[in-house]
C-alpha cells in the first residue's frame, strides 16, 4: 500500500531514530526455519499493542530481510495500511485493555471467507524487552520483560533502556486458509485464530522468561492443602505424638528448606557475572543441537537431565539456556550446597535443595514430592542430575531412580502437558576438581562442602581450562515411553506394579542418550592417543598421523548423529594442548617429541574416559587382530559379542548385542576404506596391514584404546580360574580383581586410580551373574563351568601374550582369603 509523502517522511524519520536506539536479537538464528513462502502475503501478529513493539518488529524485519510490516497488504478484496495486528490492544492514558478481536483480523477472515483463492501467512512475533543475554546494567533489570504488561511510562523506559538488548522471536506461520476452510463461519474462525495465537504466545513467553510466578507463600499454602501432605501430617502426629500445629510447622519448615525463591533480577544479574567468569575460566563454550531444544520448548515441560562432572555444571547449563532465550530451569541441588550466602544466591537463581537420603523422613519425602509436582504443574522446566553425584572417573554412573520416579508419578497425576527429558552432555578439557577426584579414588575422604572450601577454588580463576562443550541429546518423550509398556497408565490407579521397571528403563535410556551426544575435544583426542603409549610420549609426526586417523574414523563412522567432533587440524590440536599445558613439545635429533607430564597424564584419564565409548567398536575390532593376521567377518562379530555385554554396562553403549551383526560390519568397512584393514575377497577374510606399514602402527594404537577394559575383564576371569568353582564369593572376587589391577598399573599402565576403580569390577561381576555366566550356590560362592575356559582361550586373541601371562601370574599369587579393603 503506497504511503503519502508526509507519512513516508515520518516513517523515514522514525526509522532513523529506531536504528539508533534499537538492536534486536532475532530467533531463530536461521530464518529459513520459518519456511515462509514468497508467493503468499505475510501479516505479522504481536501479542501487545504499542509503538515500541511495532518499532522493534520493523527493525528486526529490515535488518534480516523479512517482509516489511509497514508496506501494508494489498489483496483482491481487502487493503490494509499495515501488515500487522495485535491480540491484546491497550488504549488510553491508563492503558485500559480492549477485549475485542482485532478489526484487521476480522476483515482478513471475512475477505478469505468470500474469496477461496485468498491466502495470508500469519506470523507470530514475540517481543521480549531486556531478554537479550548481553545486558549489563543493573538499572535495566528493573525494566526487563515480565508477565504483567506495564503502562506507557514503563514501556517508554523499556524502549530507551532495553532497546539494544531486545529479543524478537518469530514462529512458523499460521495459514489463514487452513482455519477458514474448516467451515466454521467468519465469527468462529476469528475466535479460533485468536485462541490459537493466545495459547502460542503464552507458551512462548513461559518458555522464554518462565511461567507467571505466584507468590511463594501461596505456593506453600497450596502444597500444604494437598491430600498427600495432609495425610503425611496426620501420620506424623500419630507416630511422633505431636500437636497438629507443630506438625504443620514442621512441614512448612521443610518447604522453606527445599523450595527455590526464583527472582528474575537475580537470574539476569547472575548471567552478567557468569559471563565474566566463563570468559576468564574457558576459551569458549561450544554448543550442539540447540535448535532441537528450541523446537520442543514451547510444547513440552522440559526436564534437563545432564551428566554430572563438576559443580560448574549447575551454573553452566542455566547460563547456556538463558543465552539461548529459554526459561532458566529450577535445579535440584544437594543440601550440602545450601551454604551461607552461596545458598541464598543459588536459591534465587532457581535452585531447590534436597537431602541425600529420605530414609525415615516420611513427611519430608511427601513434602518434597508435592513441591516437585507443583512446580512441574505450574510450567517450570526443571533440572536434576540422575547420577546422584559427580563422576570421579569421567565414565557415566548408573542412574538413580529417586527423582525420575517422582517426576513420573507427578506426570501420572496430571498428564495435561507432556514431559520431555532432555539429556545434556558436558565435555570439559580440564576440571577444576581434578586433583580432588584423584585423591578420593586413591582412598582419600571427600571433603565436605563449605563456604571456605568454595573460596579455595577462587585462585583457579587465574588458570585456563580450555573449552567446554554443552551438547543437547535426543529428547525422550515420557508419554511415548509409557505407551511402550502396554499398560493402561492413563486410568491405572495403582502403578506400583510396573513403575519400578519403567523408571529403570527410563534411567538407562537417559544415560545412553547422554553418551550419544558426546563431544570430542582436542584435549580428549590428545588424551586418547598419548595415554595409549607406555610413557605418554610420541614423535610429533606419529602423533599427527594418529590424530588425523581418529578424526577421520569418528567422522566417517560416527557413534551417533548427536555427537560432535572438533574441526581443528592435527597441528592445531597439538598447539592447543601446548597452550593448555597438557603436553610439552621438545626438539630432538630424530625430530620433535610430544609428551604428557605425569601429573597431567593422571588427570587427563578423566577426559579420555568421557569419550572412550565412541571408539569402542573400532577398538574391539582392532584388538581381535592382536594375535591373528586374518579373521572372517563372522568371527569378528562373535569375538566382539563375547565382551560387548560387559563393556555395555561399563560404558553405556547404545547398541543391543543382537545389533552387532549389523554394526560391526559397518565399522569394519569404514576401517577398510581408511586402510586400517584389508579385505581379501577371494578367501572371505579381513587382514591386518602388513608389518612396517603406517596403518599397522595405527591399528595397534586403536587396539590399545580398549585394552584397559579388556584387561579388567580378563582379571576377573583369571582370579576365578585360579581359585576354582565354588571357592570365592562376589565381594572377594571384586577385591581380588582390584588388587591384580593395582599391580598391573604399576607394571604396565599409568598408575591412575581409575584403572582399578572398585565400581567397575562390581558392575562386571553383577553383569556375569545377570547373564548366568556365574551362579551363586546356597553358601554365596560363585559357581561356573567349562564355558569359562572357552573365554580364556578367546582372550588369547585380543590380549598381548605378555600382559595375559602377567595377569595369570598375579592372580595365582593372591592369598587364598582376601581381607576386604575398606578404602573408598
């Protein structure tokens, strides 16, 4: 629609002004995701009226090449001055709200009802003042976005103070013709379009700034009135002989101890502080698969379930989510972090606290679960660490059922809004707590968290910890998993029969999906290569070849589509390791040598362990060629399948055992294409490279990346064979295997406590019992048959002869009865 000369002049003047005061962050980053059609007119929809909102929309459209809202609409049966309408229109000095449907929407619907060829794309544009993550001023926090629409003065201050820190979130278009063609008639079609858009904006606002907050006291009152809490209070009264007033006061005190005290200004202030902290600690934060998160956020209650590597995890994930324009989650934190000053800040940032154990605290347990159900029902996203504690080795831990079970029960009570579990993988190149973890694995006691303990970490701010990766995994939709059970979960009032098994399956799937989203950093690749050498030292040329081979292998045969691999070259990876003081490069007569300092080497086992699962199949295949020059595909599948079930438990591997018949040949052919093995079609076998060829050294290295896991597997077998059937129980087997591993670490491996971690042997023994490979007799002793000797013969194929004989000798020299080692 053409404008008059005067209108054009004022529009030109306004745009000059708005260009100075407005700078909008547009979501999504790639506007092609909107899939706007160029042959269909566009009409934008804003939630609230106001010149500031219109200016922000206009500036975002002009800067990013979207259709101009000020150009109007010129259709066959209707002409509009502007291609924009509002859902909620305010007028007058006191901003009185008009409830009638937009006249422009009414005219568009009526025209479309008369003309079947008319089509318009209705594009929702949500505008959030002060929601862009770059804001710095404390004053601006007072005028940032909230649920309540402010008056004219507040809007004016928002434009002036927040104009350059504003987010404009465009969504996929709603086609006008789709609603009109339903035959509802103009009036009902208008109301339906308005209703759809209102719901969309409400969800978008909740996903961006969080749900509309009720007062904390009102939340407490509603929880104390629930039937579950009332019943628990009555039981507390009868069992502890206390008054009702005292029991209610105890329940209220539990709520105060548990609940978050969420504050938008504190969250925004923390974003400013943390931005400075991350810039000092890390060289950057790499993200992967964020677009998938944005797509599901408006339609699901999000439950973030990250792996737990460091206390940094709590703050890092909230910071990343905030910077992506999404609602900061409520985070479940251990009561040990509710420290003076720090606890209050965390609570205002969305943390809610739980005790390590609920045992013997029935009222506390019911209050906590009721609180969790309440915040989920109110639309908060939440975050908790299903492992229960930080991993000390870099490997994932078994998921604990507590929080998962409470989340599922909350959903069963009210399944109105679907829940999506979002796995999150943290990849650190160096850990602040690394030395503490090593000390604990060697038997030292865990230091209790305290305010002064927190201060001990402050000098670390002077160090550089490389890059940190935050990868979002494939979301797991809860109702889809419930449907798989075959149970009528929507109407079943007693879920106790099938809930434990479902929670166990949910936990396992979450851990698998966390591992699928792993990030391969330069430090992880250096650790993987150098820790596979006896002295953690290599010629630079050899190291370069191994790094290039790993990157090619991980890119050509990725463990999953959700993982990420560094794009640095081999030389850049080595230089990066030098900059982080992980490796030292020394010039020698025969060429440069790269080595890892012993102290660093122990710490870097953590980083290596975090990606070990990504190379497990190539490594197992390579190990099969250790003592055999050629093998058939069927034999390779059989040998990999022999140890895979036990590594699957340790490393949370994604494939079922029966899937190896498909996955092993796929990886094998990738290795063939890279020259790591040769295929002899005439004899139907695969051969290892010729001795002396560069690929021969590469496949030997690749075999060593899984050697520690295979050695631990064989240690338990050797101890069983040495003792005999029915002569040792499970606890004794774990301890004896661990002692063999301790001695092997001194003889052959880096003396790192993760190599003889007791939990690995405990998991391995449990898996052998579950697979009926071992049995317990009535006295609790482990019984086995001749099948164990078959395993011993197969082990000759995948382990070096010297290592295998050393394990057998150490196992035979153990005393007949082990005194349990009580060190942690």
